[in-house]
C-alpha cells in the first residue's frame, strides 16, 4: 500500500516538474505559493480517493473468488481467537469442578535421652518418640543407666486432598496422607550408617460422600482435637486414646458412629511367651461419639464396644472416653482426656496393656485399663507459647493370669517452649520425665531433652 507521505511527495514532485521556469519565479511570491499549495492539497485528496476505490475493488474480488469452506474456516479461526482459552485440566481423570489441595510439614527431631535401668535398642520406637512400654525397668540396684543422642526427620509428612461438590449438591472428598516412619528396604536404608533412607508409611487414606466416610483414618473413639501441643511426636501417649485404622463412619450433626477394623491383642497364660495378636475376629469394633463446641472450646464423649475371638472362645469388651479443650481467656487453654474400660488395651497408650489374657484352659478374659492426661497451654506472645502436660495409665492386671512381667503403671510429665519467628515455622524445646512399673515391682525412668524444627506448608 502507498502511504500518505509518499503520495504527498509524489504529488509535489510531479507538480514541480511540470512547472515552467517563469512559474518558479512567480512561486517566490507568497500569495502565489499559497494558492499553489491549496491546489496541490486538492489533487492529493483526489488521488487518495482513487486509491481507496482501488483497494475496495481488490477486496471484493478476493472475497468473490474464495470458497465457502475457506470462508467458514476463516470465520472459525476468528471465533476461536476471540474466545478465551479453556483452563488446562489439572488432573484429566478427575471429576469436573474438583478442587485439589496439598500440604504437610518438614520436621527435624533432635533429642538426648537418659534411661536409669537399661537400654533402648538403636532405631527402636522409644528412641524416636515417647513410647511408654519402651522405658526399661529393673529391680532396685540391678539396672544400669544409658544415654543416647538421636537426630532424624522421619516424621516429616505430606498429604493430598480432592474436594468436589456435584451439580446436585453432593459433597465428595478424597484424602491421603503419609510420612517417612516406615523403616528401610536394604542394608544401607533405614539406618544411620550411610543414607538414612526410610520408606513411606500410610497414615490416612479415605473417601467421604456427604455424611459417610470409608477408608483409614483416626478412630472415631479418639478425639484428635484434644491432643496437646508438644514437641514430641506423640506427647502424653500413655494416657491417650490413639488409633488409626480402616473403618466405615456415619456422621450426622453432633453424632458419629463407626464400624472399625478389629484386632485382638492377647497375653498368654502366666506370661509364658510374648503377647500376640488374633487374626480371627469376625465382628468389627463399634464406636459412637457425641460432641459439642463453641467459643469456650469443645467437649466429646465416646463409647467403644468390642468382640474378641480366639480359638473357639469369645469375649466382649466396652470402654468410655471423655475429652475436650476449655479456653481460659485469649492466651490459655486446658486440654484433657480420661478413658477406661474393659478390653481397651490396644487403644490406650500405644497398646501399653493387652486387650485380653488367656486362662489355663485357653479361655479369653478381657483386661481392664484406665488412663488420661491434662495439658495447660499458655501463649506468652504471638510468637512464643508453652505447655505443661501430665499423663498416666494404670492397668488392672490379674497377675495370676498375666504373670508379673506386664506393665502395671506408666506416667510422664513434660514442659516445653515453642517459638515461631515466622508463621508456620516452629522452633521447640521440651523436657520430659517418664516412669514405668511392672507387676513384680521393677521400675525405671527416662529423662529426655527434645528439640525440633518444624515448618508447615
């Protein structure tokens, strides 16, 4: 296309070339020059109009020669270019409208432990977190003390969730969670020699549909919201109902009910042999929970009903648990849990006691146990908080059946300070003292200085 600037130059040059020398002389006159410029402007407008007519004829000719399919294709291209691009699907197999979420934390634990009456095996649960039954015991004067330092990041965790609300209003949720507390798979993995490599551990994996939940998660008999704010991974575990397992749960309002995976722990008659598990249970563990909450905190009450089976014999057990949190002003709260009953063994204190014991004739008897904790939390400032926690479990053993090597009582007290220089980053230090006593009177204690660095994301 010829530009307006080029047209102007062409018109002026043509006019100048056609002018005689006398006209050039006259052009020196201002009035003559002004008239001539007006004439040139008119000629330029006429040339511009002629050019526009030419362009219109060319466009009409091109449109007439194009095929209908080409025109449709051009129209489609224009429409496609005008329409906004559809957002890319994050996961193509997911239901439309699904919202995905991801999170977890990195946690470094470093601790120095001293036991008064024996050693805990390297890499065992008691060396990584507070495991009440791992505290060594011995008769007075017969034990030997031991000290160890352990540093690990095995409890670092991640989770993935998918939430969907259908057009009809149904709410679907999928959730999976894992950490690295899973041991190793070869001679160099899962130890402190070279790689400190650890396998994944499945913690939770469930799907929910409106009021129903199916999969593995915390037992409905447990109140996770009441757990204290501790540096140790489990904190006051001897007095805590603590269990994750597969279940089918229904929740409606303040009530929830579940049928959960059964598993029976059994102590042989007179303690002749190690505790073992029965894999022949046929009835699920049944639970019911009621809860209420408000600005003051929350309160829950839960019941557990169990059926035990081994060989040709059966037994039943039942337990209750109450727990909650009470807010005492803006900077303080009190958290608590009290639980007990018959056959509560594997739910209390990391299976500190057994669910059942066999008599001399091989019949099952449910064992009683009780436990609880109380924890006071105080915020000194928005960045600094502290906790003071006491926990205890007492097992009502029939020594004539269980023998005298089973745990009678375990308790612990701990105090900590947790500083958060930035949101989601915790730097914690905790001092704890724990004791365990068995039926024959032997006992031992454990003292631990535990620190952690934890970043939530």
